[in-house]
């Protein structure tokens, strides 16, 4: 079997990571470069800096136009964090370079913080990933399918319509011969109205959508996309059909990553972030070396995420 170049590509190794980000000063320089690659820009008026100073170990700038004072981390997802940037950067390294993923419990052990701090750190990073992926649009050939995530509880119905699991819609853009390129996953019900919203947000009008016989996927045609519908049976033979190889592989990898990493989490409340985390990493898998730097740019572009907001369910935000 030929080597899978995506799986075997070199990433950012731990020795390389420590060479670049071993000290707080190195992390601050990297953060400043990611936030203002051409020099400080005032977040209020886009003016240039008049002066700079250090307070509490953090660099500050004062705008020459409006006199607004801005720290290196204010207005970003790092705002109000008392953790050293070294801890943040180590968490980002672990989350981007691991094969599957890293749970909050594992982060707690690896970076030496409390579980609550590790949970907040992970969810702030996942929220930034979620914001980065919210406008993802798929074009060309797109395989789409329904799936369910969640723990198993006694009682209730099985399969579609189960009250014990969270419904999701997954779509993957492929090459003409079915190789996956980028994907989009969303937590939502499998109704025609919901799929129509998904299609309007994430599927281009020029796309060709390939689905099974579930009627809700006809809604993809509402946005103007071409719809190819294949009536398939159940059981193991269904997942072997070549028309759905990419989407079945994606969903298999998703369930393996979640089941192999997390002991438990509230699917109904937080599934949107865990799906976004998987989607973010999947869509950037072709360049593992750049994944850390791209995540840093996403974090400085994301707004502050206080704990009370992170703990809200997606439906209540």
C-alpha cells in the first residue's frame, strides 16, 4: 500500500516548538506579529502608536490619534487570562499536532493547570475555531449525510429520532474521483427546513450534492444546487458504496476521534464546538507545520469569550 502523505507529513515537533516559544518574550513577539504584522493598529480608530510601555509584564500601546491604550491581549480571546502565554501556546501545540485530539482532562495534566482552567482554555480555542469555520462553503461534488452523536442510555428509541443522541449533518467536498478536500459539520435536526438553511449557508449554487434517499436532502436543490439522490439499503453494505466513501470515512473518523478522546461531554450543549474543532483540523490537514500559526491568527482575530458565554447552549446564544 502506498504511503499516505497527509498522515506521514512532518508537523511542528516539540523540539521545534520549544525553540520558537520557550519563553514568555518569544510568545509575546509571535502574538504581536500575528495580530499586527505591519505594526500596531488601534482597534478603535485604526491609528498608529504614539508610545508603548510595559505594565504587569504585558506590552501596551497608546494610539497617537485617539489616545486609546491597548494591551497585547485586549480584544482577543486571550483577554483577561491570567495564564502565561507559554501555557496557551503549549495547549495550542497539543491541540493542533495530536493525531486525534486532546481532552480538557489531558490538557490539565500536560500544562499543569486546574480542570476548570483547562476546560475554559480548550473551549475558548474551540470557539475561535468555530468562528473561523462558520462561513465555510462547499462547491463542486459534495457528499452529504445525516448522523447522530451522543452517549447511550437505556430506554428510548433507536437510530433516527432517538432522544438519546444529537442529530448532525455532515458534508464533504470531493474531487471528481471522490477524494475528500474540505468538510462542513453542523449540529441540527434532519428536517427539510433545517437542511435548506444548511445548504444556503454552506453549499454553493454550482455544487452537485450527492445524498442517500433521506427526503430532507432534497432541500439542497432549493438553493440551486444539483441533487443526485441514491436509494440505498441499510446495514454494512451501505457504507461500502463508492458514491459515499468520502462522507462515510469522514463520519467514521469523527466518531473515532470523539470516542477515543473524550470520556463524556454534554453533546446537546457543546457539540457545535467539538464539531467545529474536528472540521477546523480536517480542513487544514494538508499543512501540519502551518496549523499552529494559523490557529494563533484565528485566536487573535476572535473576540473575548467569557466563561458565562462559553457555558451557554448553542440554542440560547
